[in-house]
């Protein structure tokens, strides 16, 4: 299952992490929600293969620990989403479609 591109309408902001919103539900360690708004990563389906970190030309992502999560023990966190240039490389290379980029969403700085 891919990230919900309509998560802003279908979920609520439940927290903030490293300067970006976290969209619920969150019930650690199994459910971690969606991190980011302009650059959104569904932590519940991210398998941490690293392609987004390797291919992003402006270093939007950083690894963050996610101990005991069923998909992976680390996640690609959009810590620097304000740096995003909307090239969509991260979206194209994610093998599980866990990333969505939309410059029109709130949170774009």
C-alpha cells in the first residue's frame, strides 16, 4: 500500500518531530504515522532501503531510529523538507511508495 496523497484531509497532526508535522495515528512502536507535509514519508511502510537519501540532491532526508517497528529499525526522516526542490527523485526511487511530495501542501516554507 502506498502513502495516502490525501493524508492532510484524512489524518490529523498529532505531534512535531525535528521541525516537521507528524500525522497520526501514532501508537509506538508499531504505528509511527506520516512525517512531513511538503515532503511526506509514511513511516509505517518505509523499509529504509536508503534510495531517497542517496538520490536526493539537496539532502532533505536523515536517518532516524525506529526501534521495534515491524518494517525497519530506522526511517528516512524529511528533516530538511524546506530544502526540497520538487525534483521528485525520492518519489521515483522509493520501492514501496512511502514518499509523496507536493509543493502545494501546507508546511511549504
